[in-house]
C-alpha cells in the first residue's frame, strides 16, 4: 500500500527561499502545460490501459511524473531530481502497490509541482498517494500537522490539526493554490513550511 513517505514531515523537497508566494509564483500559469508535457503519454496510456500489466502501467505513469518534474527543474532546488525521483520510485513500486488504489493522476501531480513552486518551502514535505489517485503533501511540527491533497486544476483539499493550550483543534478547507496561505494564516504556517528541517545545501 503506497503510504506517504516520511509522513510526519521528513523532507523530500526543499527550495532556497521562504515559504510565502515566491517570485516564481507569477510564472505558474505558464508552467507544466499538460498537453505539452504529458499529453502524448496520456493518449498512449488510454490506448494500452486494457492490455498493460499493473507493473507496466505504474512504470509508464512513473515516467510521466518524472518527465513533468524535469520540465520545471530550473524552478526547483538542485537536489530535487535525486530526492523526488527516489520518492516516486518507492511510491510506484509494483511489489508494494495496493490494488485498491487508483493509478496516480498526472493532473494531480501537476498541481503538486505548482504548489511547491508557489510556496517555495524551506522545509521539505512528506509525499504520498490517496486511494483516489491524488498526490498528498504533508508537513508537521511536533504533534501539529497539515496534509494537502492535490487535485486537478490547482485545487487543494487540506486538513490541519494542532494543539492549543492543551486542547486539540482542527481545520479543513478546499481552495485553489493561491488562496492557501491566506486561509491558514491564523495557524502560523511558518512552523510547517520553514525553519525546523531547513536544508540549505
């Protein structure tokens, strides 16, 4: 079963600046245009889906995810390829795959990449997959945690839980990437997205 890698917030990605809307965020509308990046792969997947084995379909989708990542590599930290690719290899391991999970969606991974470019976190997220094929990103600080489900077309669903004066409280929302920071401002998002596990190399 493909569970989040390092689910308590251990890193798989880092960018050198703060978590807030980055300079690269202005470029989001022009990044990762699926028809150019993976449209041919999507068409090919459709034609062969009924014939391909699970291992073949996972390998094909893994290649698509890596191609999408490479297309925006210049906006990411230098260690992005080695760290993220290793994580993707684990998530797409056919030997550990749960048959109840849908094949991960390219459109969800597109949103994930755009989220990372927009936030520019200095603390790397844990990465996982939901049963519906959506990519998950999670950050934590001590017992506090935010988990974000990346849906197609820049849509996010998120759940946040934290301790406040000894009591647990939680919040949840559904919004587009550009609204996330504003909506969780009251929960001190700095502690999730930066400091803590900062990596500068």
